[in-house]
C-alpha cells in the first residue's frame, strides 16, 4: 500500500497556504521541513497536524511562532526533544487518510506595514 496521495497548492491566491511536512526534528527548538518552498515569514504562527501514522503525535495540533531557516525549513518555538520520532509511513494502513501538514494561523511580523491604499 502506498503513502496517501496528498496535495498542497504551491501558489494560493489569497493566503499563505498549508504545506506538507516531510520531517520534524527532535530538538529545542524543533525544525520542520516542508516538501516544497513554504513562502512563510519569520513571525508567522502555524499549527502542525501530525496523524498518528507519522509518529510524533505529541506535536499534533500544537501552535507556535516560526523562524525561517531556509526555503523549505523553519524552526518553531516548541521543544520536541522528548517527543516520539517523526517518520513517514512506508505502508500506512487504510485508515490513514491525511498527511502531516502545517497551516498558518496568525502572525506577529507586521507584514502589512508595507501595504498601500488602493483607490479603485
């Protein structure tokens, strides 16, 4: 049986999008790797969704502020050093219907300070 077929839109029109997660380290702070460029900014607040088939269930539904470390990596202010290891299931059971992913839920980075008035 194959890993579930999951999709994340790499270019959402109106918002920063969900990204699929390929790895999370056991560290303080945890480092998250996405399957493609995440386009997040330091200061974004994200929620992690980690189905039980991926291990590291302690990380599921946790929210944290990120610091971007690369185009497809970021650290998150969560200590995962004592969590179970993150693993991508080779042969998930039929009940595995979702992939590990991260979703932006807020920000503390002042992204809108460069906005301009549109009088159309």
